[in-house]
């Protein structure tokens, strides 16, 4: 029987329905449930996640040989060529992985979501928002060179952590940004008249400021239907909590 791939296991576990953080937490729970040992308990042919006693240092080790006194072992560390490791350098805890966790160890969340899309599986809007380019074609004109690609700009806009909001991005938020951009254009157009009289060379700068705000409006208008009812990234607003009677 052919062993399941890491992607197959992730899909079987429903990780394509979880945001990246939640998938990591789910894997953490699976790992926490596994048996642990110290260096002296390592066994040839098994794979472990090593966590140092102090700090956050973590390694993935596959054990080849262990010396009779269990003070040394030959191991592949994080997928590298096998080398000798010593008990004195590994004072932390080793969690023994099962076949599922071994297969899952190199798998990235985006790869799981992409596989789900290719296989026609349902992916919730909250997860779609993390990888919008997998679900919509994003115009290159939305790139903010030289640092932000068009796809990253959409990802940033849809991220709950990018701008602190009490809710996921919704049409009301974009409407407010559109109105603010119009207000800024009006102010700049008025200011431009006075500035250019004093220094004609500033005309090109004001025209650039205004063009940037117009480009923002273009971006917000494009994004708005995608987060509205029926849109690929639509998330229903939570009903307000009612006070106890």
C-alpha cells in the first residue's frame, strides 16, 4: 500500500479549512501527545523533534546509529546529510514522531490550500484571504513598487493583523477609505493651486500625490465586491452580543 503524502494527510485532517496559525496549533497538539525521551532514549530508525531546554531552538532529527553507551548518535538534522551528534549538545527533550507527523513536517500551509483548490475542495473565506492569488486574478497595476507586489498588497489588505479592526475587512471599511481618498484629493487640488503659484516646480509632485490617491480608489473599488455578499472573500458580520435580561 502506498504511504500517504504529507499533503494527503493534511487534507484528510482538514487543515485546508484552518488558517495557517490554527494548522500550526493543531500540529503542535499532535506533537505534544507523542512520547518523549532524553538523548539516552533515542532509537535507530526513528524521527524526533528536539526542543532545547532553554530558548526556542528546535530541530528535526532522524536517527541512524546510536553508540552502546548512548552518548553519541549519527543523525540527519533538519534534512541534512547524516553527521555525529553528542549527548552534551542535546540536553533538551526529544518527541518521537509517528508516520503522519513525519510526512507533515515539511508541508507548508499554502501548499495544503493550493492542493485543496486543485482538487476542488471547499476552502473557507477566512483561509482564502490568506492566499488571495489562488482564488482571483490580481491586476499588476496594484503593485506598490519596489517593496509590495500586487498579490501581497491584496493579502495585506485582507489580513486582520495588517490594520487593527474589530472585524474582518468589509465593504464599510473600504467605503470609508474611498471617501478619505476623495477628501485627500480635494485638499491636494486646492493646495496645489497655491503651491504651484509659489513654486511651479511642485506641480509634478502634487500631480503625483493626486495620482496615488486615485490609484488607491481604483484598488478599493476592485476589492470591494470581493469582500461583499457573494464575493469570494466575503465573511458574514457577527451579530452583536445582546445584553443579558
